[in-house]
C-alpha cells in the first residue's frame, strides 16, 4: 500500500514542507520590493529637505513667464 500513499487520506501529512515554484516567486517578489524600498528611500533622501527622506518639501512660488504665443 505504500505506493498509494499520496491517494490515501492524510498521506501527504508525513512529508515535510518543500519549496515549490510559488514559494520561489514569493521570495523573489519580497526581495524585489525590499530593493525598490531601499532605492526610493535613498532617492527621497537626496531631494528631501536637509537630507531627510520624510521631511516636507517647501513649495516654490510660481514665476511670471515671458512666453509669447504666436497668433
């Protein structure tokens, strides 16, 4: 009966957890999201006020434009 172990109720419970394709894809997605968070944090730190990635940026005043449109 051991050749029918997978068809019997509870036959899969004896096996340990194995890594499959979906587990690998989930791990890859977590690594990609963590990498994206690190890149965005460093980019926000470069443009943030005083190097603070979570600091509020000051709004600039709009300048009068000297654009002349052709008629």
